[in-house]
C-alpha cells in the first residue's frame, strides 16, 4: 500500500514522533510511505534524524491551490492509495485530492472542542474516515458535532514494548547527572507548553522538596516556536534557587534510559492531550506513574491500582501523590507491576499499526471497487463520499 502522511506542523512533539515511527514501520514491512512536511520546520529536521522517508514542501496556509496541486502531482507520480492528515491545515490542503477520488483520513489526537459548524464541516464531509486516539474524542465528535459514529475509528497509541522494558541500566542517566542509586528521581517528559502543565509541576516540586530535599526532578523536552515558555520556566526555577534540584534537559532521544532512571513519572497535563505516549512508555518501562485526569487516562489508569490520578492543575494533590509514592515503596512497586502488565496487554506498537492498516486497506479497497464499478458504466465517475451540507 502507498500512503502519504501530510504534516504541516512546524514544531516537534509526541504526535509528530509517532507519525515518523508509523512511516518507518510501514516501509520496513514492504509498504511505501512518505512524510510531506515543511522543509523549514522542526519536523523535517527530526524526521531526517530518524531516517524517515520525508519530502519537503511549503505548507503554510490552509488554502493554497499551488500546494494542493503539488500534493496531487506527488500522489499521481507515486500512485498514492491513501492520504493521512493531522491538523486543519493538512486537511484543507488535501481536500481537493479527496474530491478527486483519493481517500483521505483525519487523525484526531486532542480533546479540545472542534468548534463551530464550519470547523466541523471538513470532518463531516471532507474525509473518508476519522481515526481518534481515544474514546473520549469519539464521544465529543458524535455529541457535539453530529458526526456519524460509524465514521470514527478509535485506535489508541502504542509503543515499542521491547525498547521500553524493565532491565535497562538504571544508572546511565543518573551517572550523567551525578545522582546516586538512592536519589529519588521524578521525571516529566513533554514539549514545554502551557497545556503540558510543567509550571504546575514545578510548584508541586517545591512542596515535595520541603519534605524530601533529597528528591530530584528532571524535565525533558523543549518549547515550541522561539521557545520563550521554556526560557521562562528555566528562569522561574532559577529564581526559586532550585537549578540543582529541578533539572531541565531539553530534547533527548534516549527516552528509554530516562525512564529507567526514574522512580516516578509524572504526567502533569492540563488538557488537550488525548492519548499520552509518555504514559504508555512509562507503563511499558514498569514505572510508578502520577497522572492528571485528562484524555484517556481514566480509561487506562485505575487510581491506586496501576498509578495515582490527580485533577489537572491541583499542585497540592500532585505533590501529595508524589510524596506517597516516595514514602510507600510497596504501593509504588505494586502500581508499577500492574502498569507493566497493562502495557504488555494493550500497548503493542505492532498491534496498533495492524489495526490502523486494516482501516487503511478497507478504505482503499472500497474506493477502488467504486471506481471500477463506475468505469463500467457509461456515466460520470462516482465522486468520493462527499455529502453537500444542507
């Protein structure tokens, strides 16, 4: 199968990383997949580092006939069976190709409301299928936007269970940072953005450090754009005199080693995120997890069974949960063990990809069958599944 992934984002995050891994997986298994992104974006640089098959094209505006034509030309030359889009810009640029008969799917990875009926229009009429990361997204799209439930497939995130597994060298990162075997290490991984909650976690860390001054917090990730939010967070840590206890590492590729070094992984997100990849990586690594009640966290975590759940933005509750894991080693170990088993049962990257490929193949076969039927009749070609709004 030949698939084009269109990604207009200029910043690099978990969704963009997963997209590259999906493309690599497909190419390794005999399919043909490409990433189309802006050559001046962070996505292009990181995708190149990952060895992803990537092509550069200016993708700056939602309505750009020239970019849409270039996408169409690429699809014709490479016999593309399916286009995958991830944002409003990707989707609008690909809409003309959908109207020309190429199946287009729209991924939905966030829980933010779609908005008014005009924003919902392209979900209803401009794609063949919506692939949502979590059930909560499907429920929103059906209830708030009137999208048919059968148009939405829910396929949660997966991770490489072999790569993220217990048994890695716990001391590799600890030696780099000067931590001992006994140092309590609390890790947060994610883009430095408001909705990721790093500022709230920093304030929770201040509470924790009053009781456990031996603890160390490690923030992994970088800001978007000109990275002003990252610089401001660093300044707040400096102003509090905590540079030696709250360490910001920037972006790192060695996430499995970071997980291995952690005693606790904290998901501090305030919203937006639907299906946290970091949570899944932490589960697969056998780590104790403190997570806010966002996205599909309530579907995955049972409080005090395989992790501790707190409300978004509640720094006191977050600090209390971290301190409970630090003081109650038995609870932390039990939650980590159950998290690991859950990951092994539910978070296989291969199974995720096989489920997505099943959806893709079904769509491609459906369109080809329709086109074959249309070619046998002396009438105009059958248009793709596009219903004019009333």
